[in-house]
C-alpha cells in the first residue's frame, strides 16, 4: 500500500517519500555532514528539494551539482534561490514562491510558512551574503498526511493559526536550544499545533545544542497523547495513518 515516509538523513536533513514514490529532500547537507550514513550522501533520485534557509548545516555547497544530477525542482527563500541562480541553477528549475503562498506539486499541496530565524549564505570566498529569514513548510499528501516542517525557528503564537488552517498530523520541530526552540518551547509548539506526533531534530550534533528528546517527552507529559519519534540517522518513519 502506498505510504508517506520520513527518513532522517542526519542533523536537520530529511528524505520524504510520497505515496506516489516521489522523493523530496529537506535541507540536504550531505557531502560534509558527519552524521549522514555514507550510503545516503549521494542520492541519485530527487524530485523536489526544500530549503528552509542558507546556513551551512542545512545548505550543502554541492547542492547545485545534486540539482543538475537529479533535475529536482527547488523551493527556497528568495535570496537563497537567487544565490542558486548565480551558481548556475536554471531559473526554471526553481519554484518561485514566498511565505504564505501555496503551490500544487508532485500530487501534494505545499505551503511556505513563517519561521523566526535570521540566516545567510556562506559564500565560497569565506564571507557571508544573501541575508534572509528562514521559512517552514506544510505538506499535504494524497493519503491525508499533513506534515509540518518547522525549520529552524523560535516558538511563535501563530502556530495556532497553522493548526486551524492546515490541521497538521505530524510536526518536525527543532529542540536543540540556543539557536532555535528548546524542548520546553517545542512542547508548547506541539500543543499550539494540536499534533499527536513530533519528530525532533537539530539537537545533539554540536556541543551547543543541549536539548534532548527525553527533555521534550518530559515537557509533553501533561499534554496528552503526544508521541516523540526520535529518529536515528538513516531511520525511516511511516507517516501514513498517524493521527
């Protein structure tokens, strides 16, 4: 039976398989990411790449080569998209959109959402440029799964509006603290979103990222039946049927 599946590649990089067997890569930092299993570093298939922002732990410098190899379309904040164009990625390969907008692509509905995270692109000469705010995404799949990919973000009250508008069934939330939400804030985000399933990310991979899934579970203990799916790198979770 066709299913929607979410695989953690490492740190903040994910692979999503749609019920139609399309492959979506989220923030694919792969070639120099020490947390990605070797056999997942060079994907030969990708239909869509989603970029929440341009920080180097989300944005692989070899991304233009991956896009050329796979022909995948890419969705990103406008400054990141412009940088990719400067690096030779054709404009026609990029899906132009902005926060609040939605498009139909690969038999799913994709919405770009607000995230609160100041970002930039690390330039090849060692400087930074293309300053921008990060984004998140809501994906509604043909099997009824609604996946909220928060991206690197602070907690914000309008997550309640995302719940009202999109009724997410699964939320992928950062919990590392310092640069994003920590476990306490992520637990409140889960309550605002009304989800019963949370996949934490952006924790434990650098010394400064101190939040843990155990802390998140403790913060959620009074919130009702919320399951925390703490995936190991390479592990895959079937999302179809989770409600």
